[in-house]
């Protein structure tokens, strides 16, 4: 019993870290730009597809693919923010959601045109398939690596936003755009940089997911963005700390639901969200508006 519980917790933590990587970019973009980017899951999907493409046509070095793929998706993120999203910042939230949802449809169809409507399988990555014995049962080393990556990203974001000059500028601009502009900050350029960085986080999650999921499909973006939204709502919109905690809880809860209560898997997730919102409508670490 203990062996099963420990392995389920570890599986949940590794799944939660993928949700965190997407939710971190989603939360950062909302916290600074005030935009709920529904297309963020598409950047996760494109990161996976681009990683597959590099592996398939450039070489089987996964770490090189992981470097190239998210950067290539950042170019798409730059285009989306610079020539589309920038013009809806002042509009109501439904208009922003409609625009970003339109990009979900566009990116899904572009992916089908480029890579086909079915799933694609990356080249053999057997070097990442090692296991380690935990309580007498093998557990994938790559999953342990992912469990370590999540907190490192969280710590890096905290250090960047709280301990660097550029991070302080970002926090100032998110609090008062007019005041930041009055002291010489180029707010539009800053927002573009934050959006591109958020895009990179989502695409990084997609690239890291390639060895984990084994198959890359167009539907993976929609699945992860729903989970990322749930995490963002539970933790509090705009709170990176809340998104990280929410991703851990959701990942572990989903793992236990899949393992012990498969018929109530999604039900447990929405019960958790409803329970948090009943007690704290603004989320665990959100602020009342």
C-alpha cells in the first residue's frame, strides 16, 4: 500500500510540474498585462511539435531540441502580442478571450496542415527512459527530473521578479502603467518582453512533455490550458505562488483520482476548485477586487 501511495504521489508531482510550467506563463501574462491568454495552451502544443520537428529532421539530441523549440515558438508569441493582443488591452475581458480563442483554432488548424491531423511519435529517446527503484518498484528517472525542474523554474521566477532591477520594473508596470511610463519605462516593449517570456515558459513545458507523453497531438494544448486555468483560479489569478501550489495539488489529486477513483477523476478536480472558490472567491493567494 505504501509503495502504491508513494509512486502515485510522485506521478502526480511530475504531472503537476507540466501544469505549473504552462500556468506560470499564463499567470505571469495575466498578472502583468491583464490578459487571460486562452491561446497559451497552443504555445505548449507548438513547443511539443517544434521539439518533435528538431528531433526528427535535425538530430536526436533532445537537449538541443529543447533549446531550439521554445525559442522558435517565442517568435510566434512576439507576432501575436505585437500585432494583435496589443490592441485589445483596453477592451473588456470577453474580447480578449475571443481573440485568444481564435488563435487556438488557427494554431490547431495550422498544426494539422503542417504535421497532419493524427498524432506523431518522436524518434527513440531511450537515453531518457532509465528507471530507479523506489520502495522496490521502478520509477522513471525522467519524471524525477521533471519534479526537480518545476521548483527550479519557480525559484528562478521569484529571484528574477523580486531580486532584480528588471523584475522590479515589471512589478511596477503591472501595478501602475502610467506611472511607469512617466519615469521613462517603455511599457509596450516591456509588455511584449513579458508576453514572449511567458510564451517561452509554455513552449518549454511542451518540449519537456515530448518524452513524457510519447505522442504529440493537436488536442494536447486544449487539455493543458483547462488544467492551467483551474490552477490559476485555485491559486488566485496573477499569483505565481498560488499557481505553483495549485499545480502541485491538482497533479497529486488527479493522480490519486486516476489510480483509485477513475470514474470520478475530473469530478474531484472541479470539486476542489468549487470548494476553494466558496471559501475564497479570489483564490488561495489572490487579492479581492
